[in-house]
């Protein structure tokens, strides 16, 4: 069933949908009175609603029932990643959304060969946000992940205190067969904790960056014994976290 | 360091590399006498080898040391998937290889809208095999996953006995909040077990196919509460299995 994310909490007796979402419901999906959709409020509450009236520029719906399935990860996971090449960040935005990410934070790292021009940044973030929105609808999320504006590495370091846990996916840890940190972190998580997971771009993070992160209290984690591409490692993290916290894996 | 998969077990005192791999080492990578590479035998044994002599059409190497890191999943996982649209099977071949898959089995399912022409099948499989080979080199695997020729659904059912465990990723299980089967299966796995994980294409598997699989003893599993795309679900499975078996998650 179609799913629409609302900008605000609504009066559930009579909900008016306008503009783009009106266009999508009535012109694209050709919905009629009596059909139902899921509406999702910004507070992550979703409910079933029925179309009661269609006007020229607004469609009216009324509340039918709550959708109280727990579809969001019990902790908020932010993926911070060095700017990867090509369309890999778009790939990450789509797949990480399917896998339950809370937000994505592009970071300028010293070994990334990609630079974002200042004037094109807003457009890039908007595009990533749109990809996340569509993926959130498709995967029946109750929350559209936030794509943050790009940060410098220094800004990232200054933001670490916003999170209850900070981990760094570190290829050298994988090579040195470091296999226990990830489970330790997952086991220590409590509901509503905020986990920041930091990933390098194709070249990884530099030794200086790793040192700064460690000094700031981040935990270096291996993600298993195989070397993954930059865009695959965040998916491993989110999948394993879901298994640990949602499927009783821990 | 560069990694080459050998066709056969070799005499380690004097190993001759010819043809494509010769071309790659000497013409593409411009390697010199004294440089080292990893060589991997078909029995999943890898070792460091040094170039001792370069002739016009053969490069000679000698054994230096074993690479006895355990980089392969302790169980062999085969991903069987309904034919997805576009280049998604290529995506699955690359990413599943990074995540440790043993083999990939394309299956004709009733709800897949994609049909493979008979005469193009060999070429498709070859292309997927090449993608798996390159991904195996990049991710430092000791094994190149096998891409099997396409099977009909009936053939798949007849092959289930080749595996110690058969699971089906079933979207309805996710909707019904089935959250315990995957962990049960993972907990019951023993080293060298053979796990077959079956995935539908975009449309999923049909109720008839699900019934046939259940009758044949397959276990339906939910992969968490969010709906994933056809190409994302196999990555969730492999990541969560790695976490469970390689990072002490279980």
C-alpha cells in the first residue's frame, strides 16, 4: 500500500493532502474515494487513512487505524562517510535507508579523491534526500532518514559528543583479525542510543584521522575478515545491527 | 597486494604464470623481479610468492609464506535468486562476493518479469563469473564464488537435498514480524554446512512456490521488519551470518 510522509502532525478526522503528494495520489496513482493509504507523521507514527473526498487541489482523508508495527531500529544510527567516487553515495543513501539508517553524514576526508564544489552541494544533498525519501516509502519505514550537509573532518570530530557511541570501520582492524569490538558495542546499546559509524572513502581513513578519532574516544571495529568496498561496509554494519537488535542475534 | 587465483594446485618451488595473468602482472601492473603477490589455489589455500624471473610469455615465482588467515565463511552459502531486472544480478554477484558467498544460482520464478534467452545465457553467466572473480580478488577472498547456470524452479526443488539447511527469505514473514527463525538456523549451523538461501525477484515468490518450498522442508525466515529490495536482502543475509559466525554475534 502507498505510503506518504507528512510534514507535520495532523488532525486525524480530516486530513488535507495538497501539492506534490496530491499530484502523486490523484494524477499518478489515480486513487479514488474509499481507497486507503498509509500516512506517516514526523514523530514516526504511521496510520491507515481512507480517502473521503477529492477536490481540484486537495484530497481529504480520515483516520482508520494505527500502524503500530515497530519498523525502526531501536537505536538511531548515523553513517558518516568519506566522499566516495561516482554515484556510490546515492547507492549508500538508498540501501542504508532500506536497512534502517537514521541519518547520513558526508565527510571530507584527507584520502578521498572526490571534492564537492560549494555551489553544487545543496543540489547533491537534495538529490540524496529524495533518494532516501523514495527508499523510505518503498521499505515501509516510519522515518525518512536525514541527509546532513557535508562536514569537514574537523567538524566531525567536534560533533562526536552528540552520540552515545562512536565506531570507526577500520580496514586494518579487519586485516589484524579484530573480531570482538562490534559485538561489545552492540551488546552495550540501549534503546534510543545514538550510534555514529564512520567509514572512509575508497582509500580509507588516514593514520592521522584514525589517531584523532581514537583520541576523541571512538572505537575501531573490524567488520569481518574480508575487505569490503567503501559502499558495502555501511550495509554490513546496518544488517548486522538489525540482526543483533531486531532478530535476537545478540 | 595483488592476488591471483590459480587453476590448479602448483609445485611451490617454481610456479609459472602465463596468458591473461601473465599479461596482467607484467603488462598492466608492470611488476618486476623481487615483487610479491598472493597466489590462491583452488583448494582455498593462499600463499605469498615472489617473482624470480620474467620471460617473454611466462613469469616465474617461488613460494615465500602461507597466508593462513581465515577469510572464508565457516559455512558455504549459496544464494538462489529469482531473475531480477536490469543489472541487479551483477550487483548481487559483486556485493555477495565481498560478503563471502560461496555460489550464486539464478532461478526462473513465476513472478519474475525477466526472461533469459537460451542463447544468451552462457554469456550472462560468464559475465557474472568475471564480476565475482574481480570482487574476490579485491576483497582478498581465498575462493572465487561459482555462478551456476540458470535453473527452473522445479530443478531448484529437486536440488534442495544438496544442502544441509534451506531457508527462504519471505516478505510476508517480515510483515508478520517473524523474527526468530534466522537466529535458530544460524545457531544450528556447523562448520562446512551448506546453506541455501532462496530469494524472489522484485515480485517475490508466488504462494505456490512458497508452498512447494515448505513441503520440501525449507524454513521461511523474516529478515527484519523493513521491506528490502530484491538485491538488498541477500546482502542482509550474508552480513548477518558473518556477524553471527565470524564476529561472535551468536
